[in-house]
């Protein structure tokens, strides 16, 4: 660019006004139009109106694997392997699609499962082999099914576990079916009340129910007595509240947040908040073995 013109555009008040149409039409508008195009297409091709599901961009999926590697203390290669395992699981996919097709909810939910960040939940369960996973908020049961699928593989490798999942809506979890259902128990009722009377020690806790900040916090406080030193705590709500960060501080843990980048979707994405001990390799069978020896 001509140096005089460059100086005028970059360093004068008048130059700022000359550049204004370019900023709007050349930079901002194409991005807004892209979102509008995606939203229009989604309106006709998807049936969802809440709890949106989407795939992640390839780059975002790699970052998810790296995030889970840091949180679990397991090598990146191992975590990538678990994500690939889930993506290749045709049995799970076909169970989910059959259940979705047969459901009365089929007119407002999509048939093809898109796991998004739940791939990270899966990889975390595969790497750390928990005995007890507790998820609050089941909805259709996509997350619960993914967690159960990971637990089923763990069981086949000699590390059985179970996912308890709470929800207040009686017909939640309709995506769940055998063989995955065998690894999960739905606990119906208000989540905080359920957590207050939950008696088992929890390896992995995941908040994904009522997303009001005070409710998220109440869940953490209700489950705190059931957490042990190595327990991992996740939140599906950390894009909206800092409650897990505060809980991590309370328990002397570190906090990290992963932000989804949906592929070809107008929704900005959700994410995973995690409270964990940095540098610790979490492998729950070792934790339980050490606890048994101590007794
Ligand atoms: C975001 S959805 C859960 C999504 C699910 N975890 C998944 O992976 O797709 C939130 C769920 O929390 C449930 N919920 C809302 N308030 C609740 C409460 N007080 N106790 C238990 N469940 C509640 C809703 O019925 C809804 O099914």
C-alpha cells in the first residue's frame, strides 16, 4: 500500500471513518452471514430445540484430547485412541439411532448421535477406570449412554464400574438400551436431594442438570462428602458460571476449561470444566487398591 495512504488510514481520525465500511461489510458482515446461513440450514435440517448436539471441528477435537490428557494425567496418544474407539463404535451408534427412531421424542430430536464434548467424558472414563460415575441430568440419555459404553469396555478389560444418573423427568434416558443400560442406574427425583442421600464413594462427578449457579453449587456441596482425594469433578455448565472454579479452589484443586467449537452449527458451543490435581495420573483401580490396603 502507498505509504501516504497507509499513514492516512492508520493514523488519522478521518482515516478511521474511511475504513468504517470495510470493517462492517468486509470483516464483520461475512461472519454474521455465515452464522445466519448455518442457523437457516439448522432450522430445516435439525429437530432439536434445546440441549443441542453437534460434532466438533477437527482442530477442536484434537484440543479436547489434549485437555483430557492433562486432566487425567494419561498420554495424549492413549486419549486419542479412546476417542477413535468411540467414533468407531457402530454398536453404540446403532442402539442410539434405533432408540431415537422408536421414541415419541423423534419429532424434536435428531436421529444421528453427535457426541461433541461427550467424547472427552468417554475418554476420561476409559483412561481412569472409575468404579462409580455420577452424572446429574440425563435428558435423552446421550451422555449417560456414552459413559455407560466406556464403562462396558472397562468391564470387559477387568475394571467394572457403574454410572448413576439423576433426573427429575420420569421418561428421561430413552436412548439407553442393552447392553449399555446394564452399566447404569437412573435415579429419579430432584438431584440435590438424591445426592444428599447417595451413599457410595464417587470417583467421577459430572454436573449437567439444573444450570442455575446456586443449583450447581448445591450439587457440589451435596456430593462433597462422597468425594475422595483422587475424585475428578466435571461441570457442563462452566461456560456460564464459575461455580466449579470456586469448588476447585475450596478443595485445593486446579481448574481448567475446554470450550467446544461446533462444526457447521450456529450454536457457539458448550464446554467442560474440570477440577483435578495437575500432574497426577488418575487410575482409580490403584486408588481403591491403596485404600483397601490402608484399612
Ligand atoms: C442439559 S440436560 C442433560 C444433558 C445430558 N447430560 C446429556 O449429556 O445430553 C439437563 C437435564 O437436567 C434435568 N433437570 C433439571 N432440573 C433438575 C433437577 N432439579 N434435578 C434433577 N434433574 C434436573 C432436566 O430434566 C434435563 O433432562
